[in-house]
C-alpha cells in the first residue's frame, strides 16, 4: 500500500530515491538530533543507560535486518558475532590500538569471520541455513570459552574506556555521544546502501531469487556479502558494548541473546532500517516495564499466586516470546509499518486519499 498522498509527483530518479523526500522530514531529523544531543542534560544515568543499550543493540539489529529483512536469509547466531566484535575490540586495545580505532576495526574483523561462515551458508536456504547459522553460534561460543588468548576464557576480559584527545568517555553522560555518533553513521550508511546497485540486488535476492539469477545477479556473492555486512554491524555494536561495560564475559552471548536479536527485527519490522532501532528500543524497554509491573504487584494476591518476585527472569523470557507471537499475528510488518500508517493518517487528515 502506498503512503504517498495524491498530487505528490517525483520528476527525477534522484528525487524518488532520496532518503528524506520532504522538507518536514529533514526538519524532523534535525529536531531529533538536537533532542538526542540534549538528552544527557536532562536525563538521569538510568535513562541514559537504557538509551546507550538501545543504540549499540540497534546497530547490531540493523545488521541482522539487512541479512534477514532485506536479503531474505536467516541467522540464529547473531549474538556470537556481536560477542566476537566485543572480544576483538578488547584484544586490539590490549595490543596498543586506540579505542576509537579499535571499534571500527573490530567490525571489520567480525565481517571477515562472517564471510567465512557465509561462504557455505550462501548455498543453503530454509531450515538448512538456520541449522548452519545455529552451528556458527555454538562454534563461536566454544571458541570464546577455550581461546584464552582471545577472550580470556571463562574468566572474561577487561577492557579500557573510550578516550579521545585525552578525554575519557567513561560515564553515561559522555559515552552516550559516542554511541549516538555510531548510530547516526550506521543507519545513514545502511539507508544509503539500500539505494545502491548492491542494495537493490540484495532486495531482488529476497523477493525472488530465480528472477534475480536470470537478471544476472550472482546469488552466492550477494548472500555471502549480506553475511559480511550483517557481521560488520554486529561487531560494531559488540565493540561499543565492550567499551561501555568495560568487561566482556563469554556467558553473555548465548542462543537466547540471538533470539532477542531476531525478536528486535521481527517486532521492529523486516526490511526497515528505522524498524531495527524501534525493535531494539522495544526489547530493551520491555523487560524494564515487566520488572516494574512485577514490583507494583509485589505482595498482592497475584504475586502470592504466581510468585512473581522469584520468577522475574522467567517472566522476561515469557514476555519476549509473547511479544514475538503477538506481533506475528496482529502486526507482522512490525512497528515500522504502524509508524508509517500514523504518519500517513496525519498527512492525509481529514481526507481519506
């Protein structure tokens, strides 16, 4: 369904492919950036911590959305690549690489690993591809646990805070700007990627791979490329995660974390750049809301019947599963489509067309 109102004509290809087609959309972007820049001045450390988590998880979810939503592949091992980026950045810093340089280099290193796993997976599809990516999850988990030189083994690895020109970004009020910078860079890069020849080829592979192959698109090349791009964004998000917590543990990057990344993509909207950030925000904020609800019910009849205080972790996992099911049933196109409908309603109001 088209969201463009009647009378909105595009007279050139460049106008049709622009990211921000109207003056209002550009003004909204600038207003959003100004509000984001002002967030540390008005929000507390807890709220900033949630926004930082939304930022680096949104970057990683963006990579998975390029793989799943735009290319039509599947991955159940995204958390392992997220962890590889975290450990790679910590290791680079330990060998003398500055943190600002180690973060993008960790993304590049993770992309190379993603290409290694993407080569055989590029010739698979469906259930076989899901099993191959699940194998990648367990292979990397075992590698993290055994490779003392890389991850510190089961003891984990301590890393250093982000420093630039002698300034330490080791508090929420300052590290927020580091994450915000990479969020803007990552999402602008992804939006522009989808406007390029390679981006349109990825979408063609998703929509109908046989037609894409007849048109001359190399399926194996673009499927492998999508794994590399997805791994790059996962590694970038993992590196930001490492230098925020200053400690990276093997146990954090398990299969449940990979399922959470899939949930972000499904809830935010498959094939939507901005939906990746929406899904990340939903998945970060939902456990906090569940915990707040459990605390509000503490001591009541429902608490005594369900023992909410003792099972809060299980409630979070149940909420994630319930959210995925409900979105698949009632909003399969995710929050991004709902946002487009809201914008279209106000753009067309009070007329229906």
